[in-house]
C-alpha cells in the first residue's frame, strides 16, 4: 500500500484540483474583497491549492504508533448508491476485525496523516481522486498549514468542559421542530423506516467487505 503522501505524488495534480477538488469544494467568492474580480479569485485559489499540494507532497513525515488506512466503501445517498471514505487502524483491525470503527482525523497533524496508507482495494483505487479530495479538505479545515488547529482544539476542550458543568435537560421535546410537517400515515412510516434500515445495512455490508479485503491483504485473520 502507498502512503498518503506517495498517493498525492502519484496523481495528476491539475486533475485533482480542477476535476475533483474544485468541483466538490468550489471557490467561495464571498471570501474575497469586492474589488477582486472572479478571474483573480479563481487564479488565487488555484495558486493556493497548488502551494498546498506542494506542502503535502514534501512535508517530512511524522512517525506515530498508529497505522491508519484510508479506504472507500458504498453508501446510499439521495436514494442511489454512492461512495464515501473511511479511516481505520491496523491495531483496531487486529483487535476488532470488521467491527473496527471509522475515525475522524481533522485534529491530526498533516505530517502524521501523510504517513498513513491508502488501501489497495479495487473500489478505493477506482475512486482514489475522490478519496484524496476528502483528505485534502479535512487536512485544511484549520488552514493549509493547520495554523488555526491549536486554537480550535483549545476552544473544543473548553466547550466540552463547560458542557460537563452545565445542567442538561433529560428530556428534549422535538415536536416544535416538526410542527409544520404534514404527518405520514402508518404505511409511509413503515416504508420510511424500512428504507432507513436498508440503507444502513447496505453501507455496513460494503464497509465490512472492504475491511475484510484490507485484513486479507495484511495477513490479519478475519473473524
């Protein structure tokens, strides 16, 4: 398996930026001053993204005890089959098998994530550009250099601490949020419930299937 950094180095940079990233996450023209033209905004965004990718391709890897593996699997989206990305860890696969969970990584240093790996699974490789697009986005949530990550991490810790101290109501009445909705009949309720269950089973089956392939490739006995 290639590392995340090796995967970034192996793909077509222009295709990744223009064919995938800016399609999924287009320029936000409201972020620019009124005197900046659309052409200038697009050129600046292109420059920033190329600089960002240059950073990801060349940043020294920070070794860690965790061995993350990114992969893609199938989900239902808007009533149709689609794909999403997942992150698991070798340690969890050894311990929990296909029960291993998915993880967020937006608070993880770029230098550590770049040393993790990309699964060789067929679906993952077929949708490699989609996966790298999501990794690019997640690793830039707090800035292209993650310069805002420490401050945001402190805010999160403070919010959690305040939440622990706060008195939270044991009962939350959600009826006010749906008072304008037209009630479904019993059959609609049943069909909606069945659709939700089916969508969850579909994605969970695919996730487990992909994890099984990863484990087989690593020589980890499947449970």
